C-alpha cells in the first residue's frame, strides 16, 4: 500500500486493515497517516503489565468504569486512532456507546491514559 492510499482510508477500511493484520500494531495520526508501532522490550512490557494491574485493581475496588489494554484502539475526536498502554473510561461514557461502537474502535478519548 502506498502512503497516499493509507491517508485516504475510511474508518471501515482502517478497521479491516487492522483485523487483517493483527500481528501489526497500527495507529493513525490526526492527518490520517498510518503509523506502525514497534513491539516493546521486556522491561517496558513489565512496566505496562504492572500499570494495567494497578489501574485494574483500583477499578475493581471503585467500580467506576472500564479498563483497556494497549490492544484497544480508540477513534479520537480530532481524527487520530491511538492505543495507549493503559486506558480507563467512566462507566456511563462506555455504556452510552452502541454495541457496534464498543465492538470496533470506540469513538472517544479515554478519561485516563498511560
């Protein structure tokens, strides 16, 4: 795929590209440019795991929202598609999404990211 085609992908085409290439960590910036994110090393992966556990434990105690891993891509309001290491969304915002929006790339900016 050439760069020009990547910039012009529709939301559905980007979703299908990600589904067809699940071993790639793909994101898109606000301009629509395709970003291929490299895998992390051992120490970074360990840090990410510790952070998601801490946020998850806090969320289990408070029951205020939903926690997401770096495998989740969010469709941001200004057009980017990003997958933070850890994300948290208030329960009412998550529940306001349709089933299709929850299944694909949720169209919102998380309330908290790492």
